[in-house]
DNA sequence: ATAGCATGTTGTCAGCATCCACATTAACTG
DNA sequence: CAGTTAATGTGGATGCTGACAACATGCTAT
């Protein structure tokens, strides 16, 4: 639906030309630096040298902007983790581990987006799109888990619990690893080591 | 520091008498129903039939109110889980499992408070108090983990990782179990079953 | 050219946080 | 018991914000 203008308008146009995408980019930047609460549509408009209500054309209100960010974030996150699974080779257990690791890494590498999708005030506004993407991801993951069960040390654990535990671990790791309060308070904490340890414990290999 | 008035002022007083505590209670109520973003000091003042700037005497601003809520929440949460450990008897492994289970349950039973302490915009304002409480909890938990290591199936795992994994699991479970988007999207999900399953997996018993 | 549409602008309004001067009460002090 | 002081609450002013409405501009297709 988003129009791609193949022109490069260096002159000062009446039309901004790419406001929607730049609004999202600027918003993500602000969120990364100052948090969701500090986000202001008017401030964004000022930053982009645009009138205070120009954003209305693209996002009905603040919740709508955050909702759009959430949608992009979920798609990016889930394709990233699914792709990581495919890149991990043919061994189902390795694929599953790669998926969990990639998903955690995505959160660490995309602090601002992670903060948005984990914010209840945002997820409350989630539309059908997001829910369908999440449902599809559940199906995909269940298959991956079933495929890997034979190679795990605890093959008898029900798939739903394994999946839930994976989601919980990912969300928890995202919360802990991106929150300065935890990082400051917890024992010396290297994100990669923690992720590896948790993946090992979540999906232990046989050998 | 909080004064306890032993009077019951049924008449309409100039002084409210207990504004601070009632502000917190009303705020928690609003957060539970509409989320942190919907919180407004002026609306709270209206609800309590008090002038719009009365809250200033008790909380310099909104962040200050949320910070106070966070402090109370952390103390309540951590004493609840520590107490659950003591109540679980003498077996160190059972104590540790009881702690983890109680901590997760606290989040489910105190949705609003959980949402506050997991909100980055709030935790960013955490003061020395909160940090000291968290540090003390780490010490307490490390001891519990060390005591339980002999009874677990994986005694060789470093204490810090076990602790981190526990925190991650608790925070993640809180996020997942209290967020309607997850509850709606995930496979049929009973909080108690999930908690038990996760605790079993986190701290497996020998037998 | 011109009608229609997407996009951006200016103007306006209510709600909110924050600050300030002032009012009232409770607690302390001699 | 009287007078002082600190704590608490009031009312108004200011500036920022989100939201809406009416208008302006430029692209595109007929």
C-alpha cells in the first residue's frame, strides 16, 4: 500500500514525499533514546520540519502510529527467526535452537521495536494482522518442535508447553536484557552467553 | 515516613487525611483497567474529590507516583516470594521451586503492579532503594540456588546463569500471562499449569 | 484544462502537567 | 493555652499535546 517515489526531491517541496516512513523511523529513534512515553506526534512533526498535524494523514493518532510500528516489528522479528531456522541446516534440533537464539538476538538488536511490541498499551490495540502472524508462527514453531523432539533429552514434554516456554523465555530475555535497571542490578551479564545458556537449557542436545 | 491517622473523619474535611495512599490505590486501579498510558493525575484528583494540584504535595509528578508504586510493588513481590520459600519447608530444592512459583503467581495476581515494574519508562526512574532491594534478592536467591544444587539434575550449571534464567522466566511469564494479546493468540493456556511446567523444567527434581 | 485525490497547512479547542501564590489545618513549643 | 510553623489542599496561569476542521497545494488521469 505504501507508495515508492522513484524521484529524489532535493528541493524544498510542499510535499514531504516520504513522511510516513520517516515518521516511523524518527519515532523508533525517539523511543530508543527516551522511551515510548516521551513520544509526541508534534515533536516528530517538528523534527521533520513539517506542520504539527501533517502526521494525521498517515496515522490517525498516536496509538495508530505505535500500532503500525508494532506490525512492522512483528513481521521483521518473525521472518528473522524463521529465516534463521532455515539457515541452520537440516537437523531439526539445530533449527529450533537457531530460531530461539535468533529471536532473542532480534530483541537485543532492536531495543526500541522490542519495547514497543512488549508494551501492553500498544499490544492492546493489536489488529487482526498481528494476531494472524502470531498464529502462523505458532503453527510453524509447533512443527519445528515436533521435528526436534526425537533429538532432545525430554521428548515427552507436550508441544504447547515447550512452545509457551520458548515464548516466555524470549520475552523475558528481551525484558531483562534491554532494561538498564536489570542490567545494572543483575550479576555481570553478557547477552550472548545468557542466550546460549538459555537455549541450551530450553532445547538440550542429546550428545 | 507515612503518617498513620488514627481518626475517622466522616465529615467533609479540608484535609483529605489519607491522600497519598488513596492516590496510589486509585492509580493502581486505573492502571489495571486502562493501562499506564491512561493514567492522569488530574483524573485521579477528580476521582478523589480533591483539587487538581493536591497530588503535587505527595508526588512531584506522574513519574514520581509511578516510582512510588514501583517501590511498594518490588517490596511486596520480593517479600512474598522470600516468604513462600520459608513456608516450603527445609528441602532447599523445594524452597527454590516454591520461590519461583510464588514470584510468578504474584505477577499474575497483581497485574497492574506487574505492569508498572516491567514498564521501562518507569524502571528508568528507579532509585537507590529499588536497586538495593534487588541486589539483596540476588544474594538471597544465590544462596537458595547453591543449597538446592545438590538436589537438582544439573548441579554443574553456574549459579549466575540459573539465577538469570529464573528472573528471565519470571519476567517472561508475567509478560505473557498478563497480556491479552498473548493470551488470545497462544494455545489454550492455563496459568497454573504453565507455571508448574516451567518451574519443573527450571528446577527439575532428582527423583 | 480540469476534476479528483493524496498530502500538507493553518487555526482552534480541550485536557493535561507543572508552577505559583494563597488558604486552612494539625502539630509543636513555650 | 496561645502563637508559631510545617504539612496539606485550593485556585489560577502557562505551555505542551492530541484531536479535529477547513483550507491549500501539487500530482495524475481523463
